[in-house]
């Protein structure tokens, strides 16, 4: 099993709108592509690398079974979803994406 991990630093001025949009629109759209089996959304509360800039850091983790499915997501879906996110929030949300594998 794999995790597509998206870490997002969200400007406080749009945090409430962003959370609603993520939970009601964006995450359901990502799940509807049929590649991800489940997801978790977390709030970072501390870190040795904690950023002092204003805003909250959220982590959204999408769970999937194999890398071929993830590559298909990257080719067919991710550009559209990421473009929508950038068009809506611009530089008020910074995203960092990684993929992890369960051992």
C-alpha cells in the first residue's frame, strides 16, 4: 500500500473557505477518479522544522494500491485538480507532495 501525501501551508485569511472547499469539493473529486481507496486529513501541531510564518499546516493523505494507478492519476487527473487549486487560492496555499510506501 502507498500514500500520496500532500502537505499544505494555508494562509489564515482563506483557511475557513479552504477547509470547506477541500472537504466538500476537492477531496471528493480526487476520490471520484477511483484510484485512491481512502484518505485522511490532519493538522500539523508541531515539528522540529516548524515554520514560524502565519497559517496552519495541513496534511492530506490519499491511500492507493500500486504505482501504476498513481502514475495514471498524475497523467490523467492531477494537472486539472492542481490547476483548480491554484486558480482558486493562488499563493495563499503552498503545497509539497510526496509518495510513501508501507513496509
